[in-house]
């Protein structure tokens, strides 16, 4: 008989990864509150996690349930464990769900862009930094020539990136060619 669910054969592996990630996070939080009690007196035990966030957690641990928790359930577990966005994403990835988008702002964005700019300048290939809003934050000197855009689109301006069109002879500026 054919499997209806494409990932049915991988369920034990996924479940093992999820439980391992949850237990690592739970034990880490448990260690943190051992010396300094939590303001809401959370102890981060398996029973408390079952009572507060995921009623089926004990069944998952002992193998009575093989169902992969939903994304919403994993988010409730992450809330209970007071996870950072990075830890949440690791938990989602362990369950083979897409991670939440991480949109940096302010100083964190500036620092990340500066690090990326420094890395980009060491690359032997044309490169460009584009943020989640498709704003061009920086490009190498050779990059504007390849895309047939003016060199004023360099590091100091924020411009919206328009994807080039590919022709049989290579890249072309989308503003100068009409495809109709």
C-alpha cells in the first residue's frame, strides 16, 4: 500500500529531532532557574511543560504518540520556554517547518550590514547587499556595470532593485528594452 503522507517514513526522525531540541532548551532553562528562581516560579520540568504548553508532550516522550506537533503547538512550547527568535527557528527547523523571518532593525541591522559589506568586498565576484525590503544597501564597483545600472547605485544610496531581464546575448537593463 502506498503512503498517503510523503513524510510518513521520516516521522520518527523528525519527532526525535523535535524532542531533542525541546529537551535541550528545557534543560538549559532549568539550569538558568536553578540558582535564580523564575519570577513566575516556573521550574521548566517535563510535567510543567505538559501542563502549561503541550498536553501531549508526555505521550510524545514515551512513544505513545507519533504525531508531529503542529507549528502552533511548537510556538506555544517556545513561548513557555521563553525562547529567543533563534531558538524558535531551531525548533521549527527541527520539525521541518519554515523558520520565522528575522527582520533586523536599528543597530542590529547596521552592524549586520557592515559585516556583510566587509565580507562582500573580499569576494572576487560581483556582489550586492539587498535587505528584506529589496532595498539595495551596497554593491561592489563592478556590479552596476554588469546590471547596466548607473554607478550612483553604490553603497551610499538606498534604491529599489529591479531584476534584470535575460536575453540570448546576456543581461540587459529592463528600462531600455521592451519585451512586447
